[in-house]
């Protein structure tokens, strides 16, 4: 038996009147994982129905953070949801040109659900109710984007530790240090994961990486070379679609950067 993780279904045996031990882990439907500093696969949660990728105006998301998360979620065969938290701060925020916040409409046009929330002002968090009901969901994202605050807003009777951004660095502090699963009153489970400064993809084949960019899919298998990496090869159908404007050049550039980093020995994704 391996090590259980958040979201596992397990068989337990009572050890005494006050404790029980896990004796078996049921087969997992999926595993949401990242790579650690040594490029080892680190399972964050299992048996998920939905991954909510939380971003915010502060701290600002890194340029390709959303793409990395989307690739990881699509590899599970489930649907990701983008959550713009602290939406009340968006109008006064300095948005990085070319960053995820600058391209929210692009994600919507690609068919991704984008939900706007705030724990301190309108629009509030009620929009999450339907997204979470009767599903096993996880909140993922950078430290300081407000994942634990969202959980607190949804479960006001639960004592959840939350924190503020550092006034010196503008970065988030790791207020959630372990992955926690909460039962929602209207059905479903919500997992709060520790915040990250960056998200490193587990090793993935180039063809699986391309599948993580949903607009590439109609063109995959149409390139001149069967092992095309869509990184400048002649006769690349993906590249041709980008030239004609069907595929966003920014997304293609982010994909190529991920390919480059995944292919570099010892490089982090």
C-alpha cells in the first residue's frame, strides 16, 4: 500500500475505541500532481472532479502559470475552472501586458469557465456554489491569492487560518501548510491546497503537453511529421493555424517555452 493523499477513498480498521488505521487505498480515478525541486512527482490530491485555478491581481500571476495548470488538469481528463479572486481590485491594479489577467477574454473564448469572486466586496463568492456542488474540487494557485479566504467565506463556521500579503515583497505567505478536505453543506467536497510561488509540471510527453492546449487539438496529427513538436518544424499544422490567427500566438509561444523547459536536462517546468 502506498501513501494516502487528500481525496483518497480508503478502507480502515478500528485499532481501539479511539483510533483506526488505514489498511487499504481504493484505486484512484486520477491524481493531480506537480514536480518538486528534484523533479520528483508529488501527488497533491486524488479522485478529483474539478480543479479551480485561482488567480488574483495581487500577487500578480506569472506569465505562463495558467498554461501550466491547464496542462496538468487536462491530463486528468477533467475540466478546469479559472477563478479570478479579489476581482474588486482589478480596476486599480497594474496588469502585466501579456499576462493571464490581460487575457481573461481569450480564455473565455476558448471555452473555459472564468468566475469572478471577492471575499471582501462584490461580487462575493456565491458564484462558486454551483461550481462546487456535488463534486470533489480543489483550489490551487499561488500563495496569497486568497484560496483559504474563499474556503472561509464558503464555510464560515470552520476555523481556517488566512494571511495577508507581505508588505515588503508583495508575495503571499504559506498560511495553508497541508492539503485539507472540507465537506460542503450542500453536497460535495472542497480541498484547499498549500499556496505555491510557482507550479512545476510533472514530466509529460510532448504530445500530451500539446493536448493541454485545447485549441491545438483539431490540428494535432495533421503536421507533415508524425512526431512534430510544433516548435518551428516545416509543415506544422499548429503553426499554420497560428499564422492565420486561428490559434493565439501568445499561447503558441507559451507552449513552446514549456516544451523547451521540459526538454532541458534538470530544468524546472
